[in-house]
């Protein structure tokens, strides 16, 4: 291992002043003990780890099984660790990994399609729920936040390492193709005006368990794009009481999945 004495050590460039940067890169930061451990236990490539001594002692065997070159293992006392990353921490264990993306033809159902969701914490919470309920693939359009942003990875608690992630350039073309291949397209949306949309609107209590489906989640403020709503096989909504008409998108997603996904998914 490499013992670090200075927060300006150039070997720590990926970890330095993390709040001040989110550089476009094929790398990402796993920021939290459980998240870093899940990365080390995943199939993703790990470039380095940076931790305080007690985490090295605790996870040394796992770290060396993934990073036998100790020149990629950086250890620092708490003050140097925090001065390097730029903020105080409760858990001093981080890792740098390389992003992993799946091509659409390799994607498996059940799937989630993320449509213009821009809040990284929402993305992280959505990924955690997706993994918990057995979603196999998450598709991201080009207007959504990356699942590999540090806050998304942290909030997900590393759940994204267990899911196929796919980047989509043309939403309509992709969803049309998935429908043609036998996937049911479900959009989680409040009931919409218009005869065509109302005719295919169902509550989550009516829809029943699904298997080969794509569930669409929309933007926090504007909802799902109208062209996707029109393309959907069904629009599903969550009946609510006390004049509440909406939930946080990640919470609504978890509620919907509890009704849609069978035990075998």
C-alpha cells in the first residue's frame, strides 16, 4: 500500500476536492464503505482505493483480491483523507471504478426507462429500488442525469453495480423496438386528459403482475414526454387520499414496483 502524507499528492487526483468537480470521464467514485465494498465485489473494473487505516485492516483481503498491485492502494490518516476530498466523513473508504454500460440488444426484462430525470439523488434512490425489486435493466435517455455521478452512486449504495445500464439516444425509436419485440410499455403517470390516454389508464391495483415489461418514469416537474405517453400500452397511476396527487418520483416507483413485479422476477 501507499501511505499518503499530503492532500496534494498527485497520485490522488481522482479523489481531490470531490465537491468541486464532476468531470466527464469513463471513471466514477464509490463514496462510502458499503458502496466501495460492493464495487470491489462486482464485475466492474476497479482502478484504485483510498481509505483510512482501519478500513484497510478490515477489507485488506478483498482489496488485494481485486487490486494485487499495492501501488493502487492509498492509505491516509483522517485529517489528510478529509483534506484531500474536501469534506468531513463518517466512513473513510472510497474507490475509483470504470463505468460499465450494456448495449441494448443484450438488455433483459423487466426494464426501467428513465425519461429526463435530472436529480442525481432521485437517480440513486431509483436504482436502489430497481435492484431491490428485481429490475434487470435501466435505460437512460440523453436528458437524464448519469447514474455514475458520485451522489447517485452513493445514494444507490452501489445497487447499480448489479443492474444492466443502457444509454439511449433516440427514445421513441428504442421504445418502439422494444414493443415490437414483445415488451409491454407501461408509463407511471397521473391520469391525463384525452380519450386515447384515458382509455388505457389503469390504477396499479388493476394492472396485475407483469413480466416482460418496460416501466417509464418521467421528469420530476414535467412528467413523461407526450410522445412516450402516446406510445405506451398502458398508463398506470397510484390512487391517493387526502388530496395528495403526487409522490417523489423514486417513492412512486417503489410503490408501483411492489404491485407490478412477481416474486420470480
